[in-house]
């Protein structure tokens, strides 16, 4: 259609390389990236600077974390089908108090948004896995004030600072050790959770997100 268009992209694989090349050559398209790695790849591959706008959440809508359920929480839909580190996740959590929420699993009870916020507040820690970097649930766990444990995936160090707001593990054994430590040490979990919350407020607050988008959309509309 005529007129300028804005494409908010997440993963590099959303388009093949040739389609990326054609899109970036067009003057009627502006691209904004959801992931820093995508923005970096576009710069390295096509010498094009693409704005990176991370998620923004309202800090008032999350927390405080209580940890009262004393469990490991993962919120990942279709985990077994998607693979990733699912086998290692099962090994790491075997026998430990764990809640895995899969909102696409018809055998699970329905978790409304309020239910997700409740289980986030009550968990002792959030165990993360993914295809790359982060999901919105990881940021929600941070904003709630949970310590994080994550498998080693591309870009995760931007969100999980090892030894500060959580731990990154290379194997099921390491992940299990990190989880057991946080389950056993409530004070450590509380300190790391506070570091997660502080980091989320600094880097993923809604106010910053709104400001960035206003600047981008203002420039985009003027160019139209």
C-alpha cells in the first residue's frame, strides 16, 4: 500500500536474508527492533542502524515478591515441542518444587493474567530458557523482584548478571545447583531479587519505553 510503514521486528529469522535486503533498501519502510542482537546483526550485515526499543513495563503493576511458595517457576508455552533445553530443564528440576506454566497446554488449568502475577509474586526464583535473549515473562519476573536462573542462550548476560541478580548455567547439573542454592538461601534470593527489580526499573520501565516510541513515531510521522 502507498505511504510509509513501520515494522517492529523481533527475531532475525522473521525474514530471510534476501527479504531483509529488499526491505532495508525501501524508502517507505522504517524498522525498529525488539532485540538488541537483531539490531546488531542488521548493522553488521547491511550497515543499517535500526533503533532498539526494549520492552517497557509499569513497575507499579508487579511485585512485591514474597517467595512464599518456595518454588521454581518457569512460564514457557509448548516447551517440550520447542526443544531448547527442555531435557536439561527436566533433569535440573527433578524432585525440586517446580511450577511450569504452559498456557497452551489444555491439560493445565487456565492461568489468567492475575494468576500469572500471583505465581510470580509467590515463587522463590524464575528459571528461564528461550530461543534467544529474553521473553516478556523474563522481564516480568525481574520487575516482580525474582532472582533468575537461566540456561546459556545468546544475549542472556544482558538480563542475568551472574552472581548479581541470578545465575547462568551451562548444564543441567549447574542449573540444578543454582536453583537449590536459591531455594535453600532465602536471604540470597531476596538480595538477588532486589537486584533484578532495580535492573528492571532502570532498563525496562514503561516510562522509558513510551518516551522512546514517542521520539521514533514523531520522527517517522515528520518524514511521512
